[in-house]
């Protein structure tokens, strides 16, 4: 069992079970979460003999396999996990904020047609410590405090909800990131939105919509056949009523596929009377698909059509595009060797 992800009380119980004074639990807690140590050997306030005795105890940190720095300052890391699997995570600096885009699974089973992660298949869920490690690793590599976390990396968070909820608790309680600075993105899993709502968290829920009708959505997101769009939207409305939190709908704009005027009208009708916001994401190209990225002018036109129809919407700026670190471009392994 990894030490990362445990509370100060749990760590205190652990050190006491090792025959050490209880105050060492607080020391361990500080070195794990504030100093970001990768091994117990680094905790110099511990007696040297005890550190030697603890050799082999798993802290829960990954190994950095590759760094990819983008021209806009975005950092993508390929991380090696204890069992040999790999994931990618991204640090996105914007002014005085640093956002980490974390993965919740190795790969993804949702198989979205325009997403590199979905094309690569699914391996397993991540444990809480493997999620937390991504935040601490980006924080260490970029030498800045992480202020925001988005569960928008590899995987479907609602298919790993127990570990994701534990990670959110730890991000808030132990690393000091406010829940309102945490976003969870999902394509929608039957019954799981109701379950998430029951926890009454203050996080932002982002639902990956990508199409205004069931036929097109099912074409883009094969799993949508198990969760019809009318039911998903009904569950989203219930979520807003239960939590009082506005939902963001993510909409990847694929040139000529989902960005025509009739799509704008369908989307407006779908979301009418809804406390929501639509985030338009220009398609980020991948080698495994042949969709086209919309021009800036066409994207702006589609935005104006939605706004004229009363839809609250904005365009998300792609970050890390030149290093394949943008939305939909993350993979389980390095695709090409960048200089």
C-alpha cells in the first residue's frame, strides 16, 4: 500500500505501528505533501537506521520517462508506473495559475472517434496515489504551486469514481487545492451522475457532449448508445438541481461535422432553460483520425450563432498543441521523439 494518499491520522497510525513516536506521522505528512519526497530515504529528520529499515516501503511516486515542453510553456510528462504501465499528464501555466490535467485511467474504454487516448484502448484504473503523484510531479518539475486540477487527461473518471473521489479529498485536504478549482470531465456513465451528485461536492462538472443529437453523438462516442442523449441531459438537469452547481458542456468542434447552423439550433434547443455553459474546443489533430480543425473565423461564427440563440458559450484556447499535449492528444506511450 502506498503512503501517498493517506491522511495525517492514517500516517500517524502507520508510524506508531512501526514503533516510532506519533509525532513522526506529522513529519511524514509534511514531507510527502509539502516537500514531495519520492522515497523515505529523503526524509532527513527520520533516524538513519529507521530509514534503512524502511527501504522498499512504497511512497507511491512515478518515474518520469519523457519531458515535452511546448512553446507556450505547457509541460507534458510521460510517467512510468510501478507495474510498467505509462500515462501522460500535462501542466498548463496561465498567468498566476498552474493547472494540471490529470489522467484517471491507463488508456480509456470510451473509444471516442477523435481522441488518441480512446484509440489506444484501456488497460486499468489508476489508484489514488497515482492520480495525486501527477499533481506533485508537475508541481516539482515546474517549480510552481499547482492551483487548479482538471480530470481531463486519459480515462473516464466516472468509471474509476471511488479512486477519483479519494484523490479529490486528498487534493483538497492535504495538498490545499480548493474544490471549486477542481473540474471533473465525463462523457456520461448511466447512474454515475446521480451518485456523484449525492456527495454534494463543490467541484465543476464538465460533460463531454460533442454533438447536439443522438445519432451524431453515437457516431463520435460509441458508448453513447448505452446512454441516450435525452436521458443524459435529464440527469444533468437533476445534477444541477441537487448540487446548485452549473455544468459545463464540452463540445469538440469538428469542421463540417458538428458545426453547421442547424447544429447550433439543435444545441440551443437541447440546453434551453439550463444552468450551463458550452465550452467550444477546436479539434486537436491526431494521426489516428482524419477530422479537420475548424478555422478561427468559422469557429468564431459558430460561437456567435450559439450566443445569438441564447447559449452561454466560449472558445477554449488549445495549449501544448505543438507537443501533442492538447485535449484529445494524450497517449499511453511516446508517439514520436521530439527534439
